């Protein structure tokens, strides 16, 4: 394994083009189905340019995979949905601009659940991505492609997006690091919206240091996103080695119990004890309203989605099939053909929840629950510095095992969605294995507490070797 | 009309802003290529986000204050969800709860000639959708094109209470609103689609119909008049008015049903999370401070300061440009005379030619008023100068006077003509001396003929009388 900063230095020897070509060769032979669109030509061109003149960017020459739902100028951006096939954006997302300005090379787009709606990357119109640790298992979702290509050695790093766990879940299932930043820390300009009040773009990398580096590149205020806050740039690397001595860790009592896999529970407790051994202390805390989190999350996310996805009508871009009739018939036909069943389910439920007479009963109530959950977190952070929990209650499950049981899929998000509702940052780091399958530890910080979370994650990673293991995929 | 109840919803484009509501695109799209004034944001491309034009909110507050509204402490935006090809996001960013301004009022001249207070329910901000261009008429077009240049234009929707009693009052309200908006310099009414009106109308005791998207104030009057007749006819035949939305057909001057309220839209309003809640209370004092003098205040001042008649003051203040024009002239020439000539003559001549006040130079007007005041020209001559200048037939008023020989005949010339005329009119002089005052008119007519109408008739009458009496 090689750090991104180190990789960038090594590539300055003039071998970027060769390195990028090797990755593309590997991807083409891969069984993971992690990439949807490869930007081979432009990536090789950029690599050749880098070899001629490496520049001073902090990610100079480093190839990076971008989740399907992040807008890339000149590279198809379809959110793994039929309805957006053929849409090539005329503009780069803020995060892509930032990556490019630091010299990173955009490799292509990574597979995902259609419109980020899923926990398994099985709802993609390109078919499921496979988990590199066991190709009969899912990689998690919705940023499953991003996680799988990093874990599988097809890209040194990737960007994902996290609406209810979509970065942390696949990071956990694929044994890598994934961070969901504080809401407002990273500009969403160019992120195709699923549930815009909940989601953030976050890095997926092999190491905590790489995540810190990518965060330094992508975080910071962007005037094009009114919800982006804070200063223009942040420093995460400088305090990374600060250690956890004296750090108070809260263990939400709601996070262990029914539904949590025994091996997961064991690995996470071991991780907590590791941190304790490094000088941290722990205590149980309570987040009493998190039991309503899943219900509130799905009402809010689906409501927002029903509106966010209304623009896909085939009129200006994307799918346009069949004979044109009057606009209403044509829009309906395109949406019926273009959206997959999970997306339709969420649009219908969200539309229902926002309807006159139901708004107060569902959406408004969910917002109230959201406020209570946020208060739970604020209260907990009055007592402790960070919270620790399993990222996912289970290790990766088999492809096809749960796809026809949406409720059991939704339940898997139980530890990740409260974080999005509260808007706080959380990281998933590898903390063990259940057989061949990785287990993730989730460390949660207060609003804008990324530095603390990264510091704790770094301390844990330095004391353990889970991140050094690689899957053997062909 | 005591039984008529009318309420208006007026969509005002804040078209004096340089950029659109939520993106940096220019608002100067009129007469430009379709879809040339667009970007990822106003086209609603996947991943784009709105950024509020702060100036648009300031303009909105300005209007709210001018309409005597209460400005909310905080305001926020909502999504209004519906599908239509001119709406690229599938929702319109609008306001719902906590609109910018509520509970205002303005005064209009009512049908009975008295001032009437018309209450404003609210004024809220939203983005304009694009524009559909049908290949042919709306019902027969083979295809339709969409132009998104207008998409994202800042709109202010002003909603009245149902306080208006006739189409004429509706018109008076719109005139007043337009006047205020132009005073505030937030609005240019001359641009296409700058103001669109939805009118709700019912007869007492009946259900209401809503006539949507009427452009032009005459259109509003006509549509409402048609609706009153239609609803009265229904009532006469004991048929209930259906609550519905109707379209005003400008060519046939009728309204036609487009949908009944039974299948009314559920717009599923909910807060737009891509924008943050705006605390605007602190903006208000500075905006209030900077408010210009509004039409009513200006009218009162004109009466006070220049001693004008109320109707002249009203006529001069209904349009800010006319008011400014008048004040410029009033600085250079007799204010009361200037008021009469601008309000009664110049405005009429401009109207007739479909011209705006800026087609005439204030300096020219001042010169004309001065010449009138000094009796250098006749009233008839002044009208001719104005017409000639408007029709671009001359340079300065002086030049027109010279060219057309409009200078008032004076002194010697008139005296000579009087003497000649008296000498030539022995019979008339005899009649006069016999006691017929009217006989002098014959002589006056002769003098006028000799001076080619350039002399003042009253003056000539006096001179003739003197001449005859002296002889």
C-alpha cells in the first residue's frame, strides 16, 4: 500500500502514464464492475502531460475515481440510471475542480446504487458491483463502485457521497477508510441531489492520512453552494498524529444489541479497548431518539428525492425513447422506462409524504424528530469528544440476498443515518474481519470536529494493521 | 358594481436587476437568441444549486415597504412542485409560509371618484419559468419549442385581498402599482412579459373563477368585463358558476375554461433546503431610509410647492419620468403654466403618437412655456411647435417659430392692420356707433386675416375698439 502523497512523489520520476495505463488494463480485466465510464483518453493525456511537467499540485499525477453522481465536464454522469444515459455535463463539480487544480487525474466514474438509493450497489442500471473480498458479496452502497475500486487496487482513491451512510457503509464492507464530512463542509455544487439536506461528498481511501489529504483539497467554502460554510480551506494533516491520550469516547448504548452481528460487536469492542490502551477513556452515552432515526430519515430522504428527481423528464438531456406525444404522456413514459423499481418506490413514497394532508403527519414530524436527534448528539458531545459505534451492524451480505426485501436493507442503515440527520462528521475505519469480510469502526465527531475524528482514526490505524490487508482479486 | 368581487395576483418581473434570481445569467435577454442566456443553474442541470441574488430580495423589500407591508423578520424559500416543459427542475423556487411581505395596502381612485384603500395580502418572491413557443396556435400546434432565457428571472408576486369592485378599479390598481414600481426603479414596464396578472372574480354569493396569465392592463379590463357578463348570464339562468381556471383569449376577447378546481394541483410545498433562512429584519431600516418619494407624496408636494390643481398634479406624477420632466421644466419656466401644458397638451400629443416623455426635451418645453408666458406665441402656435418637434420637422422651438412664422404679430404690424381694417369698414363702424357692439367682430376678423392669425384676438379686439372710439 502506498500513500497518495508518496505516490505523487514517486510518479514524478516520469512514470504516471505507465501507472495509469496499468490501472486501466487491470480495470478492463476486472470482475468487480466497479467502473461505469472510463475516461481513458483524457486520463492518459493528463498523465502524459504530468510526466512532461509534474507541477506542484498536492495530488499531482494521482488518478482518482469519481462516483457516478458527481458532475464531470465531458465525462458522462448518469447516476447509474437509465434515465440519464448519455448525459455529458458541461461543467465540473466543485470537488472535481479542486482535485484537478491539485493535479489529480480523473480516471472515470464509479458505479453506485441508482441515484444513490441503496445499501448494496445492486440497483445500478449497470448491474451490481462486487465486493473485492468476496465477489459473491455486495460492496455496500451506495458508493459501492468507489469503495470496491479502491479496495480492489483499481484506483488509489475515490470520491463518494453519503446521504445516509453511502460512503461509510461501502468503506466498512470493503475494508477501507471513508469519511462523511459535517454538512456544509464540502460544497455540493455538482453533486446530483438525492436528498439535499442530508448529503455530503466524502473521500474513500486506504489510509486515514489519505482521507485527511483529500479533505484538505475538497473542503472549504464555495459561494455556489449556499449551505457550504466555514473558511476557504482547512488543515487536517498537521494535527493528525496528536494521539488520543485523554480523549473521551462515548459509546451509544443504542448501538449494541439486537440485530448486531456478534463478530461485528466483538471487533468494535476490541477497537474501543485499543483506543483505551492508547490513552483514551470511554463511557456509555444515550442517544434516545435514534430509535426514530430510520423512519425520519426515510421520510425526509424520499420526500426530497421526489422533488429532486422531478427534473428528469427526457426533455433537455438523458433518455428519450419512443414516439413523442403530448408532454404529459411523453414525460410519464420516459420516467416509467428510465427509473428502476427502487427509485420509483422512493419517488412514490416521497410524493405521498409531501401531499396535502400528509405533510404534517410525515414530513413535518420527521423534521421534528431530526431536531431531537441533533439535540441528542449535542448533549452527548457535551460529555465526550467523539462517539464510537459499528459502522454497519453486519458484514457484507450476498448479492441478491436482500434486494427483494427493501425493509431489511433500510434497517442496515441504522447506525449511519442518525449522523446525516444530525449533520455531524463520521469516519469508518477497518477494525477487523468476519471470516474474509472486513468490519468497520465508526467514529463520530461534533459539527466541524473532523480534525478530532481524523486524529482518533489515525491513532487507531497506527496501532492496528487491518488497513494493510488487501483482498486477492483477479 | 356592488356585487362584483375581484382580487388580483400580479407577477412583476424585477427586470431592472442585472442578473437572474439564483444565478449570474444576465436579465437582458429580450430580442436575443433563444436559450442564449442560460447556465447549469437556470437550466436546472443535475447537480447545480441556486444562489440567491441578494439585490432581488432588497428590491422585494423595497416594494413591500412601498406597498405599506409588514416585512417579516425571517423569510425562506419553498419548492412548488409541478411538471411543465417550461420548468426545468420540475419545481419552482417560490415562497409559501413566511413570505417577504404581508398585510399592506395602497390607495386608488374608486369608481365613485373617492379614494379607496385596497389591501395587499402578501408579496412573495419566486423565479420565472421559461417560455413555450408554439408552432401555430396553442391547440393546433404540431410542436412546441422552449426558450429558457426567461427562466430564473426574479419575480415578485403581489396578491391583493378581494377588495376591487369593477374592471375599472382593477385597472386603476394596476396603474398605481406600476407607477410605484417604476418610482422604485425596480421595474421597467415597457419590456415584454414584465407584468402578468391572474384575476379572481365572483359575484356576491357565487363561486369564483380565476383568469390566468393576462398580459396588458387593457386585457385585464376586458377579461374581467367578459367574466362579469358571463357570470351574470349564468346567474340569470340559475346556473351555478363553476370554480375553475380560465384562459383569456386576447384575439376573441373571451375567457375559456382550462381546468376545473376539482382536479386542482397539489403543489407539495416544502422548504428549499439548498437555500438558507434569510434574516431580513436588519436590512429594513436602510432600505426604508433610501426609499424615494412615492407617487402620492409627490402629488401632494406638487400641489403644495407649485400650486397646481390636484388633477394636474396627479397626471404629472403617475409616471416617474413625466414627474421628473415636469420638475426640470418647472425650474426654468412658470410652474403652473408648465403643468397645464405638459399635462393637458404634451401628454396627449405623445399618447397619440405612442411616444414616451423622453422623446421630448425638457429645455424645449421650458422655452415654449416661456414664450407663452411672455406672450410671444399664441396657444395655437405652441401646439404647432410641440407637434413639429415631435414629428422631427424642426430644431429648436425658436427655429420652428421662425420657420413656420409663428411669432405673435406685434406692435406696428398689428396697429397698421387695425388702422387699415377700420378705414376699410365704414359700414361696420357706423353700426357700432349706432349701438351694435357685435359689429366690431367683423373688423376684428379682418385684422386677424391681415395678421394671418398671429395676433391675439382679445388684444386685437381692444385695439379696434380704441381706434374706432378715438376716430
